[in-house]
């Protein structure tokens, strides 16, 4: 047998051994694909966060903010009562709800008449039983109370994994009339949900001007209740 013949025979034996060794192994097609992080699922609305400019926009126009919290490695002075609140990796604050109350720092000194919008951009990370979304506030003349509160016109009750911007027009309170616009705001309090167990990533919070009140007017007032027919005689 020549030297070339011996080399060829050896290669055939090596190939056969490789084929036998591969028997019973899963093929690449059978392997589970590696998990990949998907894009943020953001609910559309009139107010959006522009990551490129680090600013909120109303229908594409930048909003002037008197307060803007982005929580870059910090809670920025926000505190929770019973709930776990910690800086999230990257940015934002992670909140696990035990008690719904989340408060800003005191001493905001915000003229409510000039800055009626409160914006809360968040992502739900865990479900819970009862959504709330009430926004309370305190001034020099009154503390937090159920007599003065706002409810979001847009963005309420996101699904798990959904990012949304809650838009509060505090010039039209759910309860309290024109109190916000007649006051200097000392502190705000955001109640996420009524029962424990939910989880959220709060990405940004802002207090801003409203240069275009008509842009939010379509949903500002609740629909009128249908008239009750008169009883038949």
C-alpha cells in the first residue's frame, strides 16, 4: 500500500468516526433560540418622551418643564411608604407595591397656574389587582387630601410590559376645582395601585407647562350620563 493510499484510508476512518459520534446529538435547528430583549412597547398618546433630547413633547413640540426627574442611578428624593423603591439598572426607579404612595421631595415651589401638567412615564413589570393612578399634592394652605386630586387623561392602567405616559392636566382636577392653578405646589404624591403586589419601572416624572390646552381637551371631560327616561304613568 502506498503512502497516499494509507492517508486516504485514514481520512475515511476519521470521517466515519465523526458520523458515528454525532448520532443522537440534537442538531442546531433543534436547539432553542437564545432569548433577546425586545424593543419597548410604548402606548401612543399626545405626550411622548424624546430620548434623543431627554425631554417630553406634546404632539411633537418640546414641553417646558419646571421639574424633571430622570432617576439616573438615584431615587432623586422620591420616597415610598412601605413599598420597595430602588434605582433601576440604567435609569428609572423600580417599585414593588406594598402601599401605593410615592412622594416627591418637599419644597417644590411650583406655580400651579403656569405649570398645570404632571407627566409620569412608567412601565408595568408585574400585575396587581386594582389600578388607582390618583395624583395628590400639598400646598401652604392644605396637606394631601381626597378633596384635591387629579386623574390621568391618558395612559392609565398599562399592561405588563407596556410603557405609557400618564398625562395629568391639573387645571381640571378630578376633585378640587381650580385649586392647583391658584396654588404654589409644595409636594406631589402619586398613588399607583390600591392593593399590593404590582411592580413598575418609573422612568421619568415632570411638571410642565401646557402650551396647547385644546390638544388634551378631547378627553378632558367625562362623557355625560345618559338621561333617565321618565316613568310611565
